[in-house]
């Protein structure tokens, strides 16, 4: 009998910047892509990061991407804080679906609004956009601060021109400048039922927007019809400077999806 194991991965650009060195790596059924930018064009550091937890036995994926500014310190703080609570998240996700989604939402907000985390944010240099995405059973849930992107690709959604789940929001960060220090924090939350059949899910930082040919390739990348290596090679050819990080996977949903009554 095949043994199914959980996966836990964390990376920040200060560990390895991937300057001039695109990397596409397969982790179980998930593809992770990283490119720090073209040094001849001016790239000198990579302030992206990601956290990835998988549990194939429990049928979920938990992915976080961050895009920091000024330094990598805010990215490191966010990801290491979440990593510290990994066992709590895994316990939450063993709950029935509705309870798990409600509790993970409350957990994320409690973490980022805690006094201890806010004190640490004041001590870092710079701030970061952050996108957290959970796929569990037939549901997709996300939390977003800033301009990272979440895509969901399915034939039925694309027939309506829909594949972007969240809107890029500027002037929102976590870190030295912190949305959770405001009287009323700004952030986005979302929940979507997956359509029946196969869906492609992808979270991404925004460096790829410098390359027009990469923007048009997003559906192919998200569906798995374009390899991560091929997509990153386009960034190299366009000599993009800003870093790009993506996490992509596909899932098959056997549950019936909602349809109109007539």
C-alpha cells in the first residue's frame, strides 16, 4: 500500500534569490516556480517567499505567497509566524468542512491582529503583500492583503471570462507599514465552491506583469498546459527585473456544483 505523507515547505528570497536562474520544481502534485529577475536589467535581490503545506490523505492544500518591499524581513516574519502554528492548522483542517473554513478564517485574523505579531512587525524593515489560499474538499478559501493574485481555471468559469478570484489592492501591506495597525484593517476574504470536474488553482506574485507574453499565457500555465519551465523561460527572454513566484496545482472535484433552477 502506498504511503501518503504530508508536506511542509518554506522559502524566502534571502535564502536563495534565483537571480538569472529560473527554477520550476514539482512537490507532489504541486508546481512551484521562482525567478528573481535579470541582473543585467537591474535585479539585485528577491524579496518573495512562499509556504506550502499539503496533506493528500486529508485532501487539502494550504499555500501562502508573499511579496515584500525594502527588505525580506517582513516576508520572513509572516511565513515563520504561520509556520510556527502548522500543527494548529492541521488540527483545524481535520474538522468538518464548514467548521474548518470558519475556523481557519478566524485563526488567520487572530494571528495577524495579535499584540505579539504587531510588535514584531514594528521592528522589521519594509512590508509585504500576502495571499493565503486553502483548497479543502470542494471549496476554495483565501485571505489577501496587497497585490498578489489568485487564479481559478475551469471551463465553465472561463466561458464567462472569470479566472481571477481576487483583485490586486495597492497600499495594503503587513509589516512596518501594517494594515492591521489601522482603526479598521483593509484586507480581502473569499470563498468559492469548485465546479464539478478538473480545476487549476494558482497563486502568484506580480513580477510577470512586466512581460506581456506571460500575461496572455496565464490560462495555459494555470491549467498545466504550459510547463513552469516554459513560462519562466519567457520571463528570462523578456529580461524582467521584478521577481516572480507562483504555486500551481490542479484538483478533480467529484461533488455536484450549484446550477440555476431554470
